[in-house]
């Protein structure tokens, strides 16, 4: 996992958009990304919104390996969602860090209640190393928090944004192989304890 020096927070411009991500992945495999009409992937929005959402889902898809892209394009709903989580964590270090450092740390000690306070503590801790967080307006900081929890819900890491119960992950075997072939460290986003990481990577 490479560490980016500055958090990219543009993820607030688009939720997970799994159907659109899968469609774009299929189109990319069939014809390549160049020349894809963004309005054929993101529909029913204003032109500016289409451009923003397409940019973000393409940014996520561009982080994936060929094997991961194939699963996103043609896998079942569960495996697609797991690869979508991977793409989000690869594209946005803020999301990755929250999943690995906050959500996973609770899950591996069998504490499945994620609280608002834990997000606040994480945000404050990260603000010390990331001044871009300190400089956010109140509204933008609120949006970052809302979309972060929405990603957790949409990828199946929590049950919903209100109760925030952490859901233990059963990683599809094909997904696990595609992740290990890239970098076994990424298995941490599926809340795996260290011993299972070692077993999967070997």
C-alpha cells in the first residue's frame, strides 16, 4: 500500500455507484477506456454532475489490475462489491486508513459497534499529519464524514449509516486471489486478522 502525502477528498463527488462502475469496467475490457461516452455510463444527471461522477468512478477503476477489473465487470454482486471497496480504498487513502485503522481494529477484537466518536478521533488524529483536513469548511468536513460512512454501508462493511454495526467479511476466493496477486496487504480492508493475512498470502 503506497501512502499518498495528501488526502484526495474528491470522493464526495460520487457515492459507490456500483452498477455504473461495473458497466464502465465491462466497456473498458471490451473497447478500452478511450472514447467511452460518459453520458452512456452515468445517466439522468446534469452535465456537470455527470462529468464529476464519471471522473471519480474512472479514477477508482484505473487503480485495478486486469484480474480485479474482470471481477468488477463480470462477477456476482458480492464479489463486485468487494472489488469496488478495493478500488475506493486504492483511490482514496483517507477511506483506506479509516477502514484499516478504525474499522478493522475494532473487528479483530470482535467489537462490531462503530461509533461517531471513533470517526472524530480518527479525523483529529489524521489532521495532525494532513493539514488539508484542518482546512476543510464545516460543510465539507460533514460531507466527507457522510460519504465515508455511506461507502462503508454500500460496500457491506457496516449494516447502515445509522446503526453502524460492522459486518464480518467473507471474501470471495476469486477476489482474494486477485488481491493477493496485487498486494496481500490490501486484504486488510476486508477486516482480516493478521494470522489470516499470513495464511492467504502464503
